């Protein structure tokens, strides 16, 4: 038998074997096929496909399956999808729409290169998690943002930028409140805020007074003036960090005029759109305001 004949027979044999295996696999697939609920696919098609896990499940496909088949799983768990997606899921599953938490991630730090002291130069793996393992990172304040972007890398919505200031910045418009960045931060200085909030605290330092001011020019020294003066009693010291009860804060109304911001020595407690300033800057502003009034 010449080489051409061998080649032809080889092709024929492999073709026949392939056909036999193909038929066998098709038969097995048909026999063991488990029919799926078409509603699951409809729900999945309405999800944003971010697979962020904000719903508490491994991804959009898993949530779609659970929300259709488990009566205990709410239709409002897709934070990135918001109210619109919750309404779609409610329509498809017959469940109540429920309430979507309109939240955004906020950074509890304003320790930029200009105001936060550097203790050392970090040379190593370019992640916050790795830098934090080296004596808490290069900054003198061990509660500050390291700005190496672990949160940015897990953000599926392009809502976090690494700035030249040495800290990250969050785009509230793009932020969907999925919370992935909060879990990724080794310093625990990212937190969720209601999308509509009145005041923000940009510091999570647990140290007090001089220990804070020696490491950062705009750190919270825990003077507790904001706690004492807040008429809504919406500010408290929790586990060594000043925390805001945003529900009570907003419910009180505008009469307080955010007095907590005005009594804060460094505006580390500030209104949306503002940022903390140093004590020297605050004194200059106050002096300018007095001068303007006098004239």
C-alpha cells in the first residue's frame, strides 16, 4: 500500500471515529439535558453583566438563577442596575420591587502629598496591600490612603482614578455603589455613603490630637467639637473613629446649617464638593472674611 492510500484510509478512519463520538456526545447531551427556566435568561439579560458581586452572589448569572428560583432573594439586590433593573426583575419574577440603596463609595482620607508626611520611600510590589505589609506603608499616618490603586483595579465602572496628589479620587457619577473597592482597601478607609449626603468626614485616623497633627496637617484630631455641637446628635465616636449617622443628619433639616463643618478646625468634616484645608488656610479665610465685612 502506497503512502497516498495510507493517508486516505487514515482520513476516512478518523472521520468515521469523529462522527461516532459526535453522535454519542449529542445523544448523551440530549439524554442528560436539564431544562432551564427561560425567565432566568431574561433576568440575566436585564442585568448589567458587571459580575461585581454587590448582590452577594458570585456573579450576574448566579443572581439571576437565585432571584428566579429562591423566594427569599429580593429583586432589588443589583446595586449597579439601580431602580430600573429592580423594576425589570420584579416584573419578570412577580416579586416586590423593594428599595435600592442609592450609595456611593467615599474616601475617608485627604492625606495628599502636600499635607501628609512621608516616613519612608516604598520600593516594592505596586499595590496597597503589599505596601501596607511594610510597616503600614510609607506614610507617617498609618490610616492614610496609599494611592497605589488596589481599589481602582477592582472597580468595574471606571469610577476611581489615581491622582498626582498621592491619593485616589472617586467619580460619584460613575460609582454604582457596588462596594468592591471597600473590600479591596487594606486600610479600611473606603466607606459607603448615601448618594445624597450633607457632610463628609475625610479622615479615619484613630489617633488623637498631637499624634495626628504630627503626621498630617488636615487629620481629625478628635476634638469632638462636631459631636458636642451637632443639634441632630448625628455624630459620634465609634471604635476610635468619628462616624456620621447620615439618616439623622438629613432628617434634621437645614436649620443646623452644618455647624459641625464650621467648628471643625481643619474642615476635615466638610460639605459635598469641598475638601479639607489646613489650619493656616482656614485662619487666612476667616481673616479675609472679617476684612471683607469690615470694609
